[in-house]
């Protein structure tokens, strides 16, 4: 009997994307053909995010869109994986009868079994304990050849009061340094020029298995074992930025001078209510240390507005700090009230319109800061990783050290030469519009 053709929809963060890549490899190794076209698939796997309300809605919308293909095309089955599957395992079959299989975050290595069951017209459910999940695994890398993510740990122990991730992904579990290094070597062989290091809390790496924060040591081992030019750090926490890590970022030429450092707020009242580790003084000190010891470092951060009990004074304090810190990259989120989190039952929930107004105000403030920062770059020369040619704009584009894949801006540039995707080029900046830079290759 001919094996069904498999389609994939991967939603959410890069960590989820890596899980998708692991499942893809297991299916390919089992002899299944994969199609990028939903209309050609016999079974579609939707790897979902379930972190906040908007992510859950996106996942449900995608499942319902795919369900149309069951009625009108050749699609025979839908498999729901990822955070939504883990979080609502009991409800998905009831609420979304279009779904034929549910595979939790601890069961990604059972994806072949799920496909086999659905192929036979059977319902399938697998939600094994996250702590028993074998971390790592070979992947079908779905990012462009020159960029890849590498997950160094799974789960989270921080227990922020607004966050369901510890319930979904389980306790924090680091991978061994030698396993991560081996994976990095294999990615280098594929042509990767930029390796983006991710986890739920990257800065906690190693504490559980080595008894100390070991991210700096991991970076040293990665740079010793490979020649990958760029290593980029995402999802670091302010309270865990050790002096050793700061020195490694400062002194290691292959670590891009960029760090993703979610602060979530600056008000001590809010940080305490959020159960964040470290107060406003810790946040200020960490940002100050990074900027003093890593000249020119780009700091990306996020904040939550409209958290329960956030007063006008708390919000004003946050805005004033954003003006003061002038973060290079900043994103805000209106608080999403999530069941099974401590913040769900907090008093003084904020009106949705107030949340939206505060979000609009702080993002308008950041746009001014970003434009001011970008204007200062006009006339400078930056190293850019070329990502391709835009035929509509008739210009090449790529990213500098200051820009993480998919979440930050681009550098658009003209060139008499024809640089290839994945090639590093030098671009003289001549203009800046909103979040993007424009220039000429030199």
C-alpha cells in the first residue's frame, strides 16, 4: 500500500520549528514523502503554539482552514502537535472533531506511529511525560542553508505568573555540551553561517546538569569545534547574565554583539506580581553592564503591558525607562489572561481597551527611538549576510549582526555585483526608513 504524502504547518517560535524539523526527519527516514503544498497532502501535521490567546487562535484557524481540504480535496487526516496539543489534550477531539490525532510536546518521536494510525482511519493520542523526551535528534533543516537554530535545553523552571510554558513543556532540561557541539558540526557541514542559540531560558543553560551557569563555556566549545562565523543568543534572562557570559560576548569575535533579553517590565510592583527573578535594579544593572563591557551591543527586549494591577504610575515608569534605555529592538505584548496560570486569578484585571491603548503608546514611543537609532547609522558600513534579491524592489537584502532572523529589520542594498545567498558583504548605509536600512554594497 502506497504511503500517504505528508504536509506540515509549523507555527510559533523557533523552538517549535526545531521540533517540526525533528519530526520531518523521522518521517523521511520512515519512507514518507513530504510536500510543501497543502492541497497535495494526504495527511497534514499542524505543529501549534499555545502560549497566549492570539497564538491559540492562529492554531485553531489553521486547523479549520486545513479541515476544508478534508471535505473538498484528497486530505484524509489532520494531526495536531505542539503546545496546543499538550495543553488541551483532553479537549481537542471534542472541540475540534476535524482532528484525527493529538501528539503532545513529549511525544514528538511518536510522529510515525501517529501517521500510521491516521492512515488506517484510527484516532490517536500520545502525550508522554516531557521529562522522558529524548532531546536533540537529526533534523530536516527548514531554514535557508546559511542560517539554523539550535536548541540547547527544553522546558522552564522560572514559573513567571503569566506563563503556561512550564505546564506545557515541563521542567528545565539542558542538553550535554558534546551533543550540542556534534549537532553544530553537522549544521556547519550543511553550509550554516549563522547559528542561533535558543531555549526557553538560554541563560540558565547547564545549571541542572553541571551545577553552574554554563552558557559561556558552551559558546567557547562551539567556537572551538566549528568555523561558523556568527553565533547569536536569544531568550536570555536579566538575572542570569553572568560576568563570564558578558566577557565571552565581548571577547569572542564570532559571537555577534546582540542579545535577546526579555525584561517584561521595570516596575518592582509588576516584576514581583509577574514572579520575575530580579527586580528593576537588576534589569538596569544588567543592561548597563552589557553596554559598558560590550561596546555597540544590540539589546532586544520585550515588555508586557496591562498586567493585572498595572497602575498608570507603573506604566509611566516603564515608558520612562524605555526612553532612557533606548533599546535597539523592542516589542510589547498586551497581557493575555491564561487559565492554569497564577496571574489568571489576580485581582485588578485591566480592561482590554486600556491594554491596547498602552500597547499603542509604548510602540509609538519605540518607533521614534528606533528611527533615531537608525539615523545614526547613516554613513556607516555594516557587514551583511545576504539573503537574496527582491525583484519588486529591484534590490538585494539581508541582515546585519543587529538583526535576528524573522523578528528584526532588513538591510536593503544595491550592488553592481551579484552576491549569493549566504554571502557576507559590506554595505554602506545611505538611508533608514522605519525599521529597515538601505545602502550600497562596497
